[in-house]
C-alpha cells in the first residue's frame, strides 16, 4: 500500500497541471457558437437548449472568456441569470470571478452577481448531495430499510441507494431483497466502513485520523472495503484529500457520476415498473412491501379526461393549423380523426412505486409522512397516494426529486409549474418558469406590424401564462407575459381576452381606488417603450453604416444582377420595392421609418387608453 501511496503522490503534480487545461478541451466550434452567438447576443432559447444538452457552462474560450463573463460584458441580464441558476461559477478572490464582476455592463447585472454572494456558485448538484448525506442521520420519519451492525454500532441505510451506487450491494440485494439487517466484518475498522458508506451517500471523504499507525490502518481498511463493494475509486479520494482544490474538482465529477448512477437505477427500476391501469381499478392494486425495487409507497396520477380536453380546446381557435397570435411556440399538431373521437376510451391511471426517502425532498410529503395523516400509517400493502397532475407531469416531478434533472417540453411547463407549487418544490417551480420564459422568448422574431411576416405556429395561451404567474407568485412569468404582449400588442389589443385580463389585473388590488395603478398595464407600457426605443437605436446604427455603403441606384443594380434568371427573364420585383411606401398601423403613409415607429408607438398607447376608458378603469 505504501508503494501505491508514493505513486499517487508523484502523479499529483501532473494531475494538477493537467487540470488547468481541462476546461479548454470541450469542442471548440460548439462552444464558440454557444458563447458568441447565444450568450453575447442574448439568445435565451439557445442557451437553455445547450444547458439541457449538458454543455460545460464553465468552459473558457481561447481568450479565457466564460459564458457568464460574456453575458455580463454584453449586458445580457436574462442570460446571466439563467447561467447562474444553472451553476455557472463566479468565485470571489479568483481572477475569473473578479473579472466577471468588474466587466459587468450595467449595475443591474453587477447586483445580480453580488446577490448570488459567490457562495451560490457551486455545483448545481450540491443540494442533491447534501440531501442524500442528510438521510444517514434522519431519524423521523423513518425511511431506512436496512441496518448495518458492527459490534455495538448500527448504521441505518437505504437499499436503493446502496444498490444504485455499489455493484456488490446491487447483486446481494437482488438475491435477498427482503433482508433487513446485515452484520459487517470486524476485520475492517468501523471508521473505514462508515467513510465508505458516507461516500456512497454523496459525501466527501473526511477521515478523523490519529497517529500514523491509526492512519495507515484506516486507509488499509478503506482500500479493502472499497474493493469489496467494487467502488475502488474511493481509495483514491482518501489518498488525495489534502489538496482541497483538486479534491473539489474531482468531487464535482464524482457528484455527476453518482447522480447518473442514481438516474440509471431510477429509469431501470422506478419508471420501468410503473403500472398503467384503468382508473376505476387503480385503488384495488396491491403491492407487497418486500419488493425487488425497495418501494415503500405508490404515487398515482390520472390521465386528463376527454371531456376536460374538449372544454379546454376551442375548436374555432385554430384555422388551417395555425393558432391565435397570443400563444407560444410548441410544434406541429394533428387534428383527431372522427373515428377515434367517436370511440370512448376508458380513463387510465399510472402508478409509480417510489421511496419515501426521496419524496421527503418535498416539504409537502415531509409534513404528510411526519404527521398523523392516514398516508403515514403502516398498512399491509403499499399505500396509494393520488397526486393532482397528469402522469407525464408526475414523471417529471419524480425525475427531479431523484436526480435534480428537470427536462420537459414547453407544452408541459405550466402543469409542472402548478405541480411544483402544490408540492412546495421551489427550485422546480423556478425551472418551469425559466423554461417558459426561455423557450418562448419574449423578443419577437418577426415584426408584427409588417404584413409579410409569418409567426410560428404557437399553442400555449400567453394569458394563461400570466394568470399562472399570478397564482403561483412568480414575478418572472408576469414580466415575461407583459414583454411578450408588448412586442405583439397590435395583435392583442382588440381581443376580448386581453380586455378580460386587464380587468383581472385591476381586481388584484384590494379596495381599489381611482388613483391606483394597474400593474399589467404599467408593465406593458414599459416594455412597449423599450421595444420602440431599441428600434430607434437600431435605425440610428443603420443610418451611420449606410454612409459607407453603395448609393441607392448601385444597391438596386447589385440586387438585380444577383438574381438567378430563368428563360432569360428576371422575376418581377414588388411594387413597394421601387415605391418605398411606408405605412403606419392605421394605414397612413409616412416619409421614413423614424416617423413610422413614432406614430405606431403613439397609436398603441392611444389604444391602451381607449381600452381603459371602455373598461371604465383609470391607470
């Protein structure tokens, strides 16, 4: 063992030198597109998608810029916020951290960085790791199902954690899932065994060593026990615990590996063994306690009834496959066939066998299992607890509880938002709100005032998003909804649903007085001014650039020469191309785009005032 220890110490220097270059080994072209095209330009949708794909958001380019530094430098507040929430590092007293703070373009971004207090810039898996480690000392409510005894000492553990983290325990528990106690070998020091168990529970290797002889005995015990449980990398962590920087880096990689192992076990045992049955039969399902996947409770989610779906979807709201303009993009959808609509299908329910130990991450379940509720009582078979959400939504919630992962489509985001609010999962609620505001970015991809632009097919109602923000108290959704409407106000201003939303916003103020403002209207006015202010700035830049470009006649000749001719003739150019006609929203011709934008801005403000007068509201 001493020779192995000496070998490890000799390699430490090379590992430390090599670790400095690791962050540059990510695919350069992929990272360059992510950093330059998304973080610098504020493309929230692309940033969110790349983070979901697993890109290393703490990588650096050839100029030592991280995505967070680029977003901070270029004034992209929403991108910087998303990166910080996803685990971007901004450590105090480091060159990168101080560089990020010093280069912040605005005070708002600087305050955002300071609000994270640098201590939050840790591994995004740290909360999950801390929870797993806390399970070892949790006495109430009882969640363990296996006791490891060593002389007079006992360690209460969870079978599913041991089976997911150790191939040895997985094989042993597969053959004897009903076992409740296990006697540990006395030949190995208890400190060595307890250190190994804590490592399986996502904890760092921390050893309380005495003299040199005791240290060698504990290390030898760790070496032997780690080989027995087939987790030999544990011994390497025990040897290299002195270098805190290298240990922190390696522990971050270990947390990712541990999460992946738990996720693999979750997919193979929990999701693979879920039961799909008729709703009327779901309550009669019996599942014995001593089962092969160590489940001790069952969660039930019922499919949405067809009647509810028909009430929620207005058949007159779409035409030729296009949804109204006040909705968010999801993808393509097909109309149900008449034959399938006539057939009445039995309503289905999905049962998920799970462990209480992981459900306790939710304060909702913690209160339920810690009290005298019926769900906390011991029964002959596993209890079935209904959850008010769809099976797809419940699967997202369980995946988050077990693995800290939360990948779901935009179509499911609002339901996940309400489920997270119900189960008191604040972090999942923030992820759902981030998904909505990122994948459905409020910045318009086309100009709604231009008649030739086509909007993407969209299907989540923006008014429902704003109402959801009110119900679950998420300001991000309220701000996103106001920005989204402001960028498309000419399409929404005459809709009755928008008028109803304004009335609801006004009614949110208790004992409303005539001088009280309407929060939604104020936000829309603010983002409307931002929208036209940005266009004025862009137009100004274009004017400056045009001074060094070709004349109008030369530009027209260049465009005509570049056309591909068919049969010796060029296609006809539109009349507006020659005439240069510019019209406002009310159809009036103006001289230039500056006047057009100024008139459109005043027209939209006037329509807001007219709407308030019609609703008899003063804001």
